[in-house]
């Protein structure tokens, strides 16, 4: 009969469609599974890299804190050196005065004795 479709042809067409959808679906599932596994691997690698970087390298923020601490300590050291220098100068002046007084006393005794 013209214009009618035989069951075998219809079954072949439906089977081809189902097979195509099945293969495509399987491939898509496999692709999504692969992408999920790779993203998990990348996430784990990133975590390991972050740990390694935090243990090995100093961050910019830490460098800034260290620089400020060194600058602050340098200011304290400079103030300490200046204070020590002033104390040594005062001590030298006292010694000079003491020696001058000792020389005066000795000279007066020597002159008075002779």
C-alpha cells in the first residue's frame, strides 16, 4: 500500500533515534564526569599550592609588617645610640672637671709644701 509505513522501517527509525540519544547521552555523561574529576584535581592542586606558598614565601602584607618593625626598631636603636653618646659625653665632661680639680688640689699642695 502506498503512503503507509511498515513496522520494520518504523522500528529501524525509532531504534536509530534511541541509539543516537543513548550514545550522545553516554558521551555527555562521560564528559561531565571527566570535567568534575578534573575540577576536583585542580581544586586539590590549588590547595596544595596555597599551602606551599604560605609555608615558603612571605606575603606582601607580611613584608610590609616586617619593614615597619625594622624601621621602628631602627628608630629605637638610633635613639639608644644617641642617648648613650650623650651619656658618654657627660661622663667625659665630669672626668675632665674631676681631673682639673685634682690638678688644682695637687698643685696647691705642692706649691704650699715647697
